């Protein structure tokens, strides 16, 4: 998880820098991009045994009443970094940027 946290911190820092440099005040994920990401996460997770765990905090088991959903990306850190870099290279594709 440490590598993912570092990648997330770097990505967010670079995103904020981009927003400030371009006078953009807001970034919001588009609903269709969110749905596409959920599909990507599920596809990667279903290639592993992780979603079959019944009592994992990865599935929200530590929060009473929370639906059991596998949320981490299990497709590998290299692939995850590629996906994130592609989003940036395409002008934050999947996000609405506004002033």
C-alpha cells in the first residue's frame, strides 16, 4: 500500500500544480469515467482471489452495513501508473476542469 500511497500523493500534487498554473479552480470526475474505472477495478480484481474474501477490510468489512465492494486496483502498480499517466497526457481525461 505504501507504493500506491506515494503514487497517489505525487499524482495529486502534480494535478494541483497543473490546476493552479492554468487558473483552474475545480476538478471533478465524470460519472461515465467513474463507472469505467469501477469496471476496470472489478476486471482486475476478478482475476485474483481477493474479492472472494468474506471478512477483508478491503471489502469494507470493518464498517458495519457497508456493501462489500473490492476497491483497490489489483492490476499491478506498473499498469496503474500507466493508466494515471495516460489520464494526465490526455488533459485529465475523464475529469471536468472548470474555473
